[in-house]
């Protein structure tokens, strides 16, 4: 079971179980009060019968000079259980054994606790079955989606290989030129998308490498400059930064963020990349993001382009690499992605 399937199963289980346990708790509370009330009725009946028999010596009888308490009413006060009777000979207080009352209440509590635990175990089993049942269509949908992506990755390899071979031949015949370089960069972007898809399908462990962040960002700027020659790239950093991080992971993180900064930027816009106080900032002058709280959700899109897993992959990779990611955005002004590299920077 994959992580998103576990999450769906867990949420279904918790939701159903909480609702049922609330209902069970209310029912248990009502049952307990009903039993205590029934116990009081039995005690009242027993005291009344004892009083009316005139010869009952089962309960302790006390004589009172004065009381404001009502007669024929059962009182439970200060570990005393008693009933008041007013007769021609005076006021009498008949007491029920407090020890016997405590034992009876204890028995009621033990019985209710036993059945509460029993029903709770049954509810856990039912909740598990319910969660399995309700998450089955979701698992099937995710499996269908995964198979679809696998088919795309498999089928796209053949035309990609043909394109790479043809570009190699063209490079040998005509040498390097702008059109060929852009085509090569486009293929690299497609390969990067394949990496995103593969990471989406396989959440493998990430080994750490020593990565020169400056060199990596400079390569990204050269690569994206060939694709977006109308965008100005600026990299501000005074010192050489090394990170202890998986090289493929940080590559995909930067590819996705910078690619979005370019795709959704304005004409003749800019992308500013800076590193200060262990924070890597990637700022663009694009259209901005409407809902920054949802952009890391899988399949969330604010337009028709893409399939909505790029930033979901970025978010997961950041978590796996101990990088905290945050985003600020103003509509029509642009967005700023902040990557806190405090946990991975080599000092």
C-alpha cells in the first residue's frame, strides 16, 4: 500500500471510528445513568417496603427532631443513602448500607466498562473493514492513474530516442546552432518530467551527495536561458555553497521551480535567484499564484497546462531532504519560493 493509499485508509478509518465512538460514549453514558436511576428505584422500593412492614430490621432507623427534607424521597449525601418518613411518633430516617450501595455502583461501572471495551473492539474491526471498503475505489483509481503514467513513460521513450539520435546527426552535419541547442534543452526538460513521473511512482530512499549549489544553479541558468531567451536570469551569491543532499533530488527541485518561474513569467520578465542566511530564494515577475495553500497538492492546477504533480514532487523531495519550502505570491506581481537549507548546508 502506497503512502497516499495509507493516508486515505487512515482518514477513512479515523473518521468512521470517531463518529462511532462518540455515539457509543453517549449511549454508554445514558446506560450508566439509567442503571444508577434503576438502582435508586430498587433501593427506594426496598426501603419503602421495609418501612411499611413495621417489623423490618434490615436497615438502620434514626429518629430526627426536625428536617426540611421531603419524605419518601431517596437521598444520596455524604456517603449516606437514606429516606425520610414522617409518622405520628415523629420523623424517622431509614438508612441504606453505604457499602452495599458502593458495591452495587461498582458492579454497574465494571459491567458497563466491560461492554464498552467489547463494543469498542468490535467498532475497531468494523471501522477497519469500512475503511478498506471505502478506499477500494480510490486505490483502483490511483492504480489506473499509475498504470497510465507508466504506459506514457514507456511509450515516450521510443520517440525520445529517435529525436536524440537525429539531433546528434544534425549536430555532426551542421554543428551547434541555436535551433539544435533549444531542441536539446527541450529534450532535457522532457527527461526531467520523466524523472518527476518516476519519483511520483517510486518513492525510493535518497542517498546524500556533496553538491556545489553555485555550479548547479549556474548550469540551470544556462539551460533555461537557451529555452527562454526573453527572460533575464540573475544569480546573487557571494560565497560558494555546498549542500549534503541527493544530487538528483535537488536537480528536480530546482528544475521544477525555475521551469514554473519561466513558464508563467511575463514577457521580458526576470528570475532572481539568491542565497542568504541559509535561505535559497527563487523570485519571478510572473502572474502570481491565486491559492498558495494548495499548490503543493497533487493534481492541483491553476491553468490548463501540466498535470499538477511537479510541485507535489518538489514538496515531497524537500521533506525527504530536510528542506523547508515556503512560497509568497502576489497576483500580477510574481512569486517567491523560499528553500530553507539549514539542515543540509555544509559549513
